[in-house]
C-alpha cells in the first residue's frame, strides 16, 4: 500500500500544473509530465500504424502488382529499410544542433506524409503499374517510369523517417523524470510501454490493412495508412502547449570533434594520473548537463589531454578556446559514446541475419494452406502472419514487467530484474532458436511439396497448414521483447543527455547497416549458388534451398552472440553524478538569469 501511495504521488506531481517563479517574478506553467503522453503516444500509434500498414505487405505489392522478381523486390525493400534507418542520423543532428526535437518531428511527419500520398496515387492510377500477371510466369515488369514513382515515394518516406525516429522516443522521455532514482522506484518501465504502443499499432496494420490490401484494393489499403499519418500529425500538434521543449545547445558532433582535436594538439602532453589536474567548468557545461555531470573515468585516457590546462590557457579558463581546452564533462561525453559502439555494433549482424526473413516468410505463407479450418472459406493473408510475432510482444511485455522482473529480482537483487545487457543477451539466444526453427519448418514445407508433386508449380497451394510458421514468429516476437527493448533503453540510458537523439539514431543506424549487410548476404548467396542449385530462386521457392540460408543465418548469429558476451563483459557504465531537483532548479534559474541579463543589456 505504501508503494502504491508513493507511485500515486509521483504521477500526481507529474500531472499537476505546478507553478514556479522565473527571474522576472512571473509565474510560469510547469511543462511535461504524464499528461503529455496521450498526445505523444497517439502520434506514435498512428505513425506506426501508417508505417506498418504501408510496409507490412509491400513485398506482395512489388511482386504481385509491379511484377518484380523476388530477390530484386526483397533487396529493394531491404535497401529502402536501410536508408530509412540511416537518415535518423541526419535528423538527430538537426534536432540536437538547432531545430529541437519538436520541430524536427513535425517537418519529418510532413515529408513522410507526402511520400505516402505519392505511393497511394500510384496504386490508384492503372497507368502507373504494369498489366496484371496472375500466373506469375513471363510477367511484364514495371517500367522505369512506373518504378520512379515507387522510388520517389520510398525516398520521401525515408527522409521523413529521419526526422521522426530519433526524436519521438527521446521527446516522450524528455517529458518524464528519467533519473535513476525515479525510474527504479516506478513499477512500470517507459520503454516497455512505448514498445507496447508500437506493437499495438503494428498488430492493427498487419490485420486490418493487410486484409484490405489483399481482398479489397491497394488504393484503400494504402489510403487508410496515409490518412492515419495525417491524424498522427494533428494529434501531436494538439498537445503542443503542454510539452517540455528542451532547447538544443549546439551540435554534439562539433563537441566531439573539438575534444578529439584538442587531444591531438596536446599529444605531447603527459596524461595526469588523476582528475584533480583536469579542467572543470560547471557554468560552461550547465546547458548540456542539466540532469547530471559525467565524472572522470580511467578509460581512454589519451582523451584526457584535451582537459589539461597548458601555458596561457590558464588565463582564459572562464571562456576557453574549446578547440584547445575541453572540460572533463565534454571529454567524458566522447568516451561514453566510444564505449557504446562495441555493444551497439552487435545489433548489426543480428539484423543482417534476419533482415530478409519477413519477405521470405510471406512467400512461404503464400504457398501454404491458409484456411482457418478445412471447411472455412476465410484465408489468412500471408503478410498477416506477422500478427503472431506482434501478439507475442503485446502479451509478453506486460508479463515481463509484472511476472518476470519480480521473479528475477529475487535472484539478482536489482530493481529492474536484469540489466539491459543481460536482457539483450537473452534476446540474442532466443533469436538463434527462432532461426533454427525457420530452417526446420522450411524443410517440412518442401517435403510436403515433393510428396504432392508440386515442386515445379510455384503458384500451387501445398497441403500443409500455414500455422507451421507460427513457432518461428512467436520466438522472433519473444526475442524482440528482450533484445530490441533493452537495446533501445541501453542506448538512451548510457548516452550523454545532450546526445540522446543521436543515440536513438544509432538504434536505427544499426538496423540500416544490418539491412545493407543482409542485402549483401542474399545477393552473394543468390549469385554463387546459381550454378549448383540456387538457394534463393527468383520465381519458384519450392526448387530453392531456403533452409540452407536459414542455417547460414543461424551460424552468423552464434558468432555474434559470442562477440556480444565478450563486449558486455568488458563494458564499463558511464560515471554519472546525478543532480538533485534543488540543484537542477538552481542551475536552471542561473541560466535564466544569464539570459535575462543579456536581454536587458540588449534593450
């Protein structure tokens, strides 16, 4: 009961419109808090619903409507996914440097909406797509002019994604108190529930939208997600007056370059043995350390040279040349990001090993019996099979929080049950089991095709239930509950507060590089197995050896798991001294007073 009262008080403090006085003696409204979550999460749900509805069945649109070969279509989507995951780095730079997260989200949403309008128009107008080819033999592919509309739409959505992905999650977290003391005292995890909302939207898209695309029309199937994207933008704007909008304090990338440059310039300077001889300036660092200061660490000590005061620099300590002298906090920002990279990189091979599984599994499902029962007329759309993965995420996230964490807490004595790194490791292990299951199920599917003499009939329905694919979907969903959520939380928690948009961008960049690596894997496999029995044929998967590709992906994941364990063993958490609320108010008031003083001088 006492714990409930504490949590209730915490939520009340977040929701209440408290007031405080600024330097002019005026009362100003307290911004942020839990009350902003409905607007931000409504935006994220509509946005995710639009994006998932747009992409969930795109492999079918490319192969069945635009008549592209399987490998070309799959590589097109994977390359697009990679580009969409790389542009967040640009969006993060814009948000952290000068535009702020709020305006970056708005501009990104508008650009994304334009891309969705373009692809919807192409689906409605017959002259923008090739003639239908039900037999899937000797089909006329989409012309270059028709494909140009597709590529324009994919480019616009990629650019729009760059403004949305690195900012929405961090913008939502900005509204809450994410200090270690506060997060550990809560009975809920923000990242779990953020991912839960995304999974809910994906479930709706994989059922409702995919059904409309397969059974009604692609015009409606793409038009509804486009309308949802417009609604997401409106929902986000409605909460504008309540948001806490953190002002960008200059490019974090420039600060990284400044520290490295200063360290290189002083490469001949001896590195001090302790932090007492290194430069500190809390007033200078206040705008980029409002929640806490990074303390000196003994790792990557060559960077400490940037904070050594040499010669005439001692006379300009109040306003140093940051290309020659950096504070300890700024040096530790760079160290923190460098320490993140090995753990972050483990997600690359993880993504590469299953980046094409969604495309291949849809093709598998299309060749299987998709009736719910022998006498039922309704068939499950192939792309809707992903709902089993989404349902696993939706059911297991609450169970993880309410059952698994209390149980794990008894053994680990940690408030969160498992650390982010431990949770990621479990996810890697489950994903290996999932890919192994994929290989075994493909062997069974081809065996059924051979038994019924259907190996040379690519459009024939093999009398084997599509529900054989469910175990691999469930396992992939369970792996996502552990790995993806923990990876997102790890990057947010361990990055410097002024670089959190950039850290969120890293999450998507790992997906980008992994997607490109996956494309390379598929291309090489397709090319070098063509002479000895193509593992991944363009038209007839029954004559392929998709199970061999799954075994290859399993081996890559095993190697990656070993690499992750080594990286996690040597990882050192960032040395952060969190500020109390009183200290935060003092520094905030000091910054306001400085701004007010400058305005008075200007006037």
